[in-house]
C-alpha cells in the first residue's frame, strides 16, 4: 500500500506488550531511497534518545485504526543500543543495533535489503542472509531534513518537496510530492525516486532528467487523487519510464 509520510506521522506504535508512542519521522538511505528506521516520539518514555525501529520489526500500517504494529517488546526496545537525540545515525550504531536484534545488515549485499531485494521476514533465516558480497556505504537522511528541497528539472526549477509517498510493504519511498505553486499555482505533481539523476545536499536540490513541459502535462496529483495502480501506470506511461512493479 502507498501512503504519505505526513499521514503516517502521529500513527500509534504498538509493541508486543503495549503502546510505545507515535510515528515522528523516517530515516532513509540515498541510494535505494528506502526507509531504514522509523523514528518514534515516545513522549516521556526514554527521553533524551532517539528511538529507532527497523522495518524488519514493522508490520504494514493500519490506516483504518491509524497504528503500526511492532514485533518487539518494550523491554527489547528499552535495552537496545542508545542513540542520543542530537547525534546522527552512524555505521557503528547501526552495526550494534543490527547485532542486538539479530537483524540482517541491509547494506551487506547488492540488493535493497542486503542479500535480498525484499525484507526477509522469517527470523529463522536472518543468520543466513549476510552475503558480504558487494556491500555499500549507506548515507541516511531524514524526511524532515529533505522536506523543502528544490526539484531541478532539465531546463529549470519546478518546485519543492512537500511530502513522501512510502510503500509500506517494502518501506521504499516511491515518490516525492512536489508543490509547484511558484510556477503553476495550486498544482502538485509526483516524481519517482527512480528518476533522480543526482542530489546536491549542499544546495538542498534534487535533479531529475525531466523537462518542465513534460512535468506540466503529467497527471495531476491532488489530496483526493486515488493513488492506485491505474494512476501509477498513467504516470509512468506519460514519462515513458518502466514501472517499478515489473522489476
């Protein structure tokens, strides 16, 4: 299911033995554009530290009841490696985090989830999943940080990022929602993360190989739009780009 990051914000997080807080934001890598950690707002519980939950422990979002189930106990979360709230997520922390829970290291292999192109849900197989082949160096960014970044088309700027659309089965960011109000007032469009050429983190700018005119004529996205496979198919056909679900 595709769901907006801002819609997920505030969803209740339910562990195996009780609520731990609310969804706050997400950390994702800038290679596969996949969520690596959900950041929990735990209120007065575990103050002074970032509480991160890996998608390995997350179920799909329940949009009807507005909650996300976590396959961990409160004690497991409390005793997990601590990361101060004002520190970035380091490789050292991620290695300790993965080791504590016994989770596969997502960067230890050529695919989106290390040895696999999907999240390995079977815990009994976690120990066999690390290939050590073609590991890569992840750089994590937060949805809060990247919100507001400018989108640069091949022939000019088109707007800025106002939200992210997440696939809660793979926890991949499929699209940016772009507000083009300074160019085409009142109009929002979607741009796939697969169409990104490069990102200038210093300039807070994302470059895509799409023309302004092509974007202007793309299927419009509104809050009332049904973001279903029919809409996605029309969007990909408009840009003559292969569908990700055919991979």
